[in-house]
C-alpha cells in the first residue's frame, strides 16, 4: 500500500496484545471489585446504584482506552482513558470497611476528576500543549491538596493519614481544592467552546460527538465540584447525573469508531462513483463523503513549482503535526501527485484512509491514463493529417511537374511535327511516318494525362468541388443525379477529401453495386461539409477489404470528420462523409 | 484576324504564334499570364484570344477567370480556352449563357493544325468549338430511356460534329456529303430529340449541350 498518513505509523511502541488483554481482564476484575465493595460496605447508601455508576465509567473508559491505544500507540490518549477508568475504580476503594483501602480510596477520591479534565482537554491528539500548567494544577489540587486535607484529618476518623485534627483548615483546603478544579473545568469548557466555534472547518461527526460529550462532562464536573464546595443539598443528584454524563464520552468515542467502520462501506460507493471519471470538484466531494469529513481538501503537487495547490490552483500548506489536520499523500511510483488534507481524527482509522487513498490512486491513475490517451490520440490524428497532407502535397507537386514539363513538351513536339508536315510536300511515306509519330505522341499524352490525373485532381483545387463533381457525374458509368448545395469554395483539403469520397464511391458502384442509378449530394450544414453518395444496387459492400474505403476513412478522419457506410444486403449502399468545415 | 495568346510555357506560346502566323493570323500579343492578357485585350482590338486555363501565379483558375471576364466585357472577342484536362463542369461554366464566340479544346488538338486553325477561326467569327472528347463523353453518358438510341448512326455522327460547333458546311466537308443532306439530318435529329430548331449554329450547340447534359 502506497498511502501513508504522516503522524500515523506502525509504531514499535505498539502495545502487545497480551498486555491489552491483561489490562482488559484487570478492568473487569476492578469493576467486579467495586460491586463487591459497594455491597459489603457498612457506610454506603444505595450500593447498587453507586456501583453501577462507578462501573458505567470504569468499563467504557478502559475499553475505549484499549481500542484507542491499539489503534494509535503513539498517542497518549488511549493510556489516559485507561488510567481514568482505573482511577474511578481506585476512588471506589473508599467504600471498603478496612482502613487501608478506605484511606487509599479517599486519597484518590478526586483523581478521576483531574484525569477527566486531562482526557477532555487532550482530545483528540492526547497532548496538552499549552494547557499543561492547568492540568498540573488540577492533579496537584486533586491529589496533593487531598493528601494535605487528609493530613489535617479533614475526612473522618478512619483516615490513616490523619496527623492532626484541624477541621477548619481542612475545610479551607477542600474549598481551595474544589474551586481550583471547577475553575479549570470551566476554563476547559470555554476552551472547547472557542475551539468549536473558532474552527473554520466543519468537523467530522464522530469528532463533533466526542467534543460535545466532553464539554458536557466538563460542565457536570464543574457543577459537581461547586456543589460540593458550597454544600448544595442536591449534591447526590448532581453526582449521579455527572457520573452518567462522564460515562458518555467513551461511548461517543466508540460510536465514532463504529461510524468509521460503517464509513468503509462507502468505499464501494466511492469506487462506483470514480468509474464515471468525475471532474476534480466532484472527486473531492466523493472523497469527502467516503471519509465523512466535510473539511477534506484535495491538493495536487506541482513539480514545476514544487508546491501543493488546491482545486482552484491556490497554494496550500500541508498541515503540521499536531495541528489537528493530517495530510494523506497519494503516492505513485515515488511521485506524489496528490494529497488528501483531512481531519486528524481520521488517523484513528488507517484502514479507511488506506482504502480511500487506494481508490484515489486508482482515480488519479485513471485520469492520468485517459489524459495520456487523449494526448496520444491527438498526436496520432495530427500525424495522420500530416502524413496525408504530405502525400497530397507530393502528388500535387508531381502532377505539376508532369503538367508543366513532359506534357507541355510533348504537345510542343506534336505541334512541331505538324508544322514540319506542312513543308513535307508530296512525300507520302514521310507523311505516314510523321502521322504515326504524332499518333504515338497523342497516346503518350493520353497516358500521361491519366497518370497526372490519378496523382492529383487539379480541377478540384483549381475550380472547386462543384465543377469537379459535375465532370465525375457526367463520366460515371450509370445515370447520376448531382445536387450541389455549396456556394463558393472551402478548404482545399476538404474539397479533395470530398472529391475522393465521390470518386471512390462511383468506382465501387460501377464495379460491385449492379446499380441502375445513383445520387450525389453535397451540402454545407451545421459547420460541416457533408457529401453523400447513394446507389440503388445490391448493397452488402465489403467495407473491410480493399483499401479504397479504408483510405477514404483515413482521409476524412484525418480532417476530424467521419465516414459512415450503410450497405444492407439488397438495400443499396449509402456512403456519407461529414467533415468539420469552419 | 488579330489574336492574342496567353500561355506560360514559352515553347508552346512561340509554337502557337508561329502556327497561327503561318495560317494567316496576326498575333498581336503573346502573354505569360492572365493580367497581361486582360491588359492587351483592353488596349488592342482583337478578334480572338487563346488562353491556357492554368496560368501563373497559382496555376489554379486564373486562365478561366480571365476567359470569363473577357467574355463578359468584350463580347465581340472570341475566347478559346486550352486545357490539358477535359472537364465537363468547366465547359458548362464557360458556355453557361451562350456558345457564341467560345471554345474549349484539349491542348493536344494543337497537333492537328488544320482542325485547330479552323476552330480558332470559328471562335473568332462568333461560332463555337467544343472538344470532341467533351461531346463524346456527353453522348456516351448513361441516361434512362436514352432518346439518342432513336438516332441512326449517321445522325449520331452529325449530332457529334454539330455539338463540337462545326458549321453545316464543316459537317458536309467532314462527312463528304452535301450541304442539303446535312440540313436534312439536322432537322431529323432535332425532331427526334424534341428540340426546337434554332437559327444560328452556335445557338444550336448550346441547345444540344443542354440536352446532353440533362
């Protein structure tokens, strides 16, 4: 496969399947553990619902994380989601009745919140870029301040970490912690909103779904944290809603992947569409549909200018890594004639990209071949025209040489002999021999005339088709009705071609048609010179053998025209030439 | 009789001039192209011109155009066109309106001095001279229910000569028959072909040609 997506590559850091399975198993175990803890807890109301909410987050995050990790090992997004899933489990340890797990659970109580912030803000690349500080603060608030709070004995009597009991200080720490986290969450929402609004290009549906669910998750996290900080009475309800919403993000992610799987069925449609050789703009739309990416741009490489241009010829830059856009370069035998510039999220679907770029490659190759074929045909037509014209010119030159040379000389010689004869007097023997010589000259002239005439019908170039056809019709071996609907002259080449069509047709009629009459029609209509010869003979003419008709077709086609022959058995023969005539 | 010659081959032009001079014509102009001929026709009073159909510069239809122009502007000047090919279409064009003082001969005919000089003289006199080959081609033209089949061989011979522009006397001399016999044949032919009998010999050339052409 020649296609390659820039940031995506079969990475050596790809997780081993065994590791993935182990993590999956651990995830299931963790989920089961949460349920067990909930039901055995001596301090938990509604254990079923709480466990369900925890696992609603744990399991999808771990699953989505595994899928993401295996698809894009280079991205941190997958491991991050897996971590969020397990963090959720860790926080459920606080349901334990024994002190150690209880303490651990409490220590990680807010870690999931920080991780969710991290996940949502890092989507889709898995990197934070300028938001690193904010997430560092989030982790510090979630874990560091939590430990401080626990040291101050802020979370109850069974906390193993409690060194002192300073409820007021602990409360202050908790307020700082919650407000900091919710502030970061709110900032995150603002960021997502700006990114969504600011993005000039429509995003892929799968991506948009994920971004929206992330934003919703952030809203709920902020609401939950603020509710906790200000001890709102509906806190429990808010927590349930928040958990439910946070669990949506990985579901959205998985739905997005499923969407992409479905998208691959669009490749079939794409191939069908490409078969009709669509113009470039339609080609872009077809790719855009197949990839479900309305932002897709088709770029062509111009070797002469060493730059990429879009369909309108405007230069385009290939997107930088981590810009959220990716270029998939269509490569063909080392040349890279085109590129698909698309949403970065498509890198998660290398198979889809491969399939589309393979189709693109076929389409471009097809287009190139067709262009080449057209060019060659044009070249061939041109060379055929030149060959015929060169032959025509040569014949015309030879005819001139005969006409102005040998024929004139013979005529002058015959004249000379006649003048000589006048002075011979009564020498009958000499007269007879002179007569004989003149007769020989006359025969030679006759033969020369036939040769010259066969070389080039000078009457056509000299006096036009109408005059030439009149002579042809008069000399034909059968009654011919001639209709000339042509005023004045047209191009020499056209006249000669039309003349030969009539000439050859009449010869064929005389030889094979057994016709009783024929018609010749010449007209100029719709920018075409049309000449048609029809006979009432036996038809069934052989259009393949004998070079006559083939040669005529060559002549006519070399001028961009076409020669058609209808020759049904017992139905006469119709030969029609149409030659473009400006 | 005063004649002018337009022929681009020097050899032929001089040969023609000598031949016509020997035959008693006064050759007042020997031209190498059509423009020169037209100039001469305007300046001299001529009885006839002899024009090669292919003349410089393009050797296409300069000669024919000059011939048609002279016929239009100087009806009194007979025009004899010489060509190396026989084109019925050209003959028809040349004789489109009348056969008075016009001729169209194959160049080969120059070799037969008597015939040729006779033709020049006929054209100069306002008669016509059509190459026998044109006439025979027209006569042999295929036509449905050919009325020519009703003619006797002798009548056919007379028709042929008549169509070339021969006068009744010319026909009589050629076929070695009396003038009276020729006249009888002519009226019989016109009757059989359903043609109205016409006065002048050149008018009847045109009538016969039109008949043969259709």
